[in-house]
C-alpha cells in the first residue's frame, strides 16, 4: 500500500448534509465512504485522529470512532496499533498483475536525441547555495509579486553579460524575463498579432515546437528554406506581406549551420524595407569548437531584432528561466502581457543573478564547452569507425550533429529499431514542415549522453541501420569527420 505523506492532522472535507438522514455516526460513515469511492481520499492516506475530526465536524468523538470502526470492517480503512488509520480501498482497475494498468515508457538508456544539456553536470551544490543565500538576504519587498519584465537586478546583469559575451546592445528596460524560449515566443506572437502581423517565416527545416507555438497563437508559420548558409533570405521575396521571420543565426537547428555574413546584412535590410521584425533564437550560441564565436544578430540592429534565450540548453530546462531582449516598441506590449504571464520565481531569478555576478556561470560554461567538445570528438570518431559510409555535418558547434544515411535506409525505421535497443535518436524529416525536401538522415544529440557509453551507443545505432536495409560501407571510404569536421 502506498502511504501518503499528507499530514494526518490536515483538513478533511466531508459533506454530512449530502449523506442522508439517520444517526450522526452513520452520516459520518457514509460521507467518508463517498469521499473514498470518489477518489478524493487516495489509498494510503492517513485520516485525522478521531478527536481532531470530531472537533472539525462539531460532533462527538464516539461518532467518528464508530464510523472508522464500521469502515474498517467493510474493508475501506485499515488500522494498526501505534499508527494512523489509513485508506486501503481503491477503485483503480485491477490489471491482474498487481501493477498499474499503464506506465510511461522507460527512458532510453542511451540518449542521442537533441534538445538536452548534460543533466549530470548540473551544478547542484552551487545552485542550492545560491538559492539559500538569496533566501536569507532578499529584501522583504522582493518576496512580493515580481515587477513586469522580471527582477531588475537580473535584468541589469543580463544586459552586462549579453553585451560582453554576445554583442547585444540593450538597456535593462529592454529585457523581459520569461520561463523559456517557447514561452517568450508565445508572448511575442500575441504582441505581433495585436500589431496586425498574421504570419511568421520559419526556417525549413526548423524546431517543430516553435512552429506549433506560432500556430497556436493564431499566426501562420510560413516555411522558408535554410541551407549551408543558413536562412535563404532571398526566398523571403516570394512571400509578399510577410513582416516577421524566426531564425537561429548562430547555430541553425537542425542543420547546424551559421547564417552567412551577407545573409545577415540582407535579412536586416529586408526587415527595414517591410517594416518588419526578426525573431532571433540564440540557439546553442555558447558552444562552439572549431570556429570563432558569432555575435548575436541583435547587436547589428537592435530596433529590428528580438532576441530569445533560456537556460534550458545550458543548465537545465527544470529551472524555467529565459529572457527576451526586444526594442521598446515590443517591450511595452510584452510587459503588459507579463502582468498575466508566469514568471520564474523571484528567488530563482536572484540565484541566477548571483551566479552571473560571481562568475560561476561563466566558469560553468567553460567547463561545459570542454566537456562537449571532447564528447563531440568521441562521437564523430565512433561514427567514422562503425558507420564509415555515413557522413556527418554541423559538428563545429552546438550539442548535436547530422548523420546522413544511405538512400536505401529509412531513417524513421532506424529510429524505431534504435528505440527497441533503448537508444534514442531523431529523424531529420521530423523537423521539416513540408514534404518537398531532400533531408534524409538522423539528428544526433550528444549533450545528455554519458561519456563512457559513446561507443556502445554508436554500436547499437549501427545495428539499427543494418537491420533497416543496409550495413556500413566498406572501411577506407572518406569518413564524415575527414570531410566535414570544420564545416558549419
């Protein structure tokens, strides 16, 4: 029996007036039985002591002990000497095996899916210390509702940090703290819609979740192709009336490319010509290995670019901390919307601010960058060894790469075969919004892959590829690393 940790002295709402007439102990019994059968009191829950429940109900203690005794006899309750009286009856269906009727699928043992950082490396002690310190030192006023846009101290420190690390040009009033890039995009889409914008250009392929957010906000996501140079800015001319576009210029997902310099200039020129806005997802910008860092597009034209970022790929999505840097024109709308939006808890905002101010966040990033580079190298070597005919690309930065499969191998079938081996991988086609594409391969993330299992994971991937129609090409062919280790 699962034992609830609910305080046995807690409140218990019983509807005596609905339980019919008769003696009081019968009414108490019927009310308790109804609460149990309706599932309002779960199996294993400790009931209040008879003296306390009697006081709450305004009846004699005898009426409660008599009701408890009758329900024990009927099998609804169980009592042990020295322990609380607990619920032991449940209306959950019996599967015949003593296990729940359904369980969530177990997590894959080998995680080569994109979208997560190394959760093992989360700085637990440092974060706990920061939260503890802010709890002890925060002003009384800071324990109230946070101001629109987020805590001022965090916004000031973000402006300083983004200026020196990403070339962002902003003031503290331009920053809106949110819970994630997804949350920030949702807020921005509502602001765009209020301004009369009805569609947003989206990289094709691109992050599926953001397209869904755009659609859910009542806007149309318009696919705009991306290639080796990032977003094809020249294709925007084929969408008259489009005034907003979403892009990942520092590290395109999932292709792993960088927006070419001439396209950066052309994109900003397009935004000015159509009186539009560029939505910059600063995805994976911190993690670069074989190329120089690329400044945020926002710094080139702060009046036309809205930048989005979160801690989901750096620390953990469990923190729920992100930010938006927007021109005043949009920030006013974002702050108005923020009055009804969910903000990260103030103490968490202050804890993150403390990590920024002390340099601990920078040190964490440097350690992660080395860890991910070493893991990237190990993964590329293993792929070259086990799948020598499958080239890789997009390896110069970020937390994922592309593995191109032979035309005779169905990537979707490989994903299924890999899952059967407790290996998680992603089909490149899943990130395309149209059927008209040449994407044929897998997106392999290595952020949340343990260092010691890289070779084991790739061996399982090889088995999945072989099962789905074709084994690796013969050794001696040029490998993906030989061809593409420094490509975008």
